[in-house]
C-alpha cells in the first residue's frame, strides 16, 4: 500500500496522472517542486562556486610559478651574458667573432638572431685535449 502511494506521488512529481487532483493538491505539488528545484539550484551554485575558487587558486599558483620561472630565466640569461663577457675579455677563444662583431656594431644590442624570446640552450661539452696540454673545458652555446 505504501509502495503504491510513493509510486503515485512520484508520477505526480513527474507531471503525470494529475487529473483528479484538487486545486489545493496541485498548489502543494507545485510548492514541493519549487522547493526541490531551489535545493537543486543551491547545490549546483555551491558546486560551481567551489570549482571557481579551486580554479582561481590553481591560476594563482600557476601565475606565481610563471613569475619564479621568469626570474630564473632572467638569472640564467644574466649569467650567460656575464660568461660571454668574460670569454670575450679573455680573448674570445671559442666564440663566434662574426656574432661578437655584429653585436658590437649594433652598439652592444642584441640582434634578431639573439632575440630574448628565443630559448637559450646551454650544454657543457666534454673536455678537449690538444696534444699533451691539459684538457680545456668549454661551454657550448646552442
């Protein structure tokens, strides 16, 4: 008997078998549906708010990480420029003279081929020996 009542109430909530209901019963059914939809919308809104907060938190973390990586990149670039300057001051062995002269001709400014947006790849090369001399360590710029 109780099962039949719940099945009938469920059908009515689904908008079926409404004939025979009084205006007051229809009004109560409508109120139940409005309360139910309000609860569903509230839950959905809470889930969306939490998701937005989480995405904002992740975005802030990515922004901070991006700033840290940018600072590290600038540090590596500065170290690279310092090493190139020291190498140039030491006589420029192992550096492309044409590129060095081109930089000097441009007033020390970078050329398009040395654009800051191009990634810098540094590798340590294996020690090179020249005859009986001590091995020479080199920095290879790619």
